[in-house]
């Protein structure tokens, strides 16, 4: 499963969103869930974010959603957003160094 999630936060909530995202990465670095690849980017407008996720777990479970920091990130996401999250499934044609196995 490969997905991209894009959304735009309210200008006054950018720092909050970045704090939540950093907390997720801190927890990911400790937990090191197998089969998960995850990246977050802030776009040049300063308010829009893109999350790329690849989950190669055979049972389909998403280890990201089990993390307390990710649950905290999601808890108020809609309230932080100016434009709500849009999730798109991706079909990989090719990549270099992004989703290497």
C-alpha cells in the first residue's frame, strides 16, 4: 500500500502541526516498525503538507496508526486544517531511493 495525503492547515496552526509531525517521527525512530516507510513535506506556501506512506506489512496492518503520537496528530487534524486531508492511493511506476525494499 502506497499513499499520499495532502492538506492545508490554518496559518496560525502551522507550528502546532509541525510539532505533532515531529513527535510522530521521534516515536517512529524509537519503534522502528518493519515494512513502513514514511515521509512528510511542507510545501512552499508554508501551510500545505504532503505525507507519503508505504506499508509493506503482509497482514495489511498499518503500524503508523498504532502509534500514540500518530493518534495525537490525528486527534485535532481537522480543526487545524483550512483544507481537509485528501488521501490518494498510489500505483508505483518507478522510484529511486524513496520506497526501496
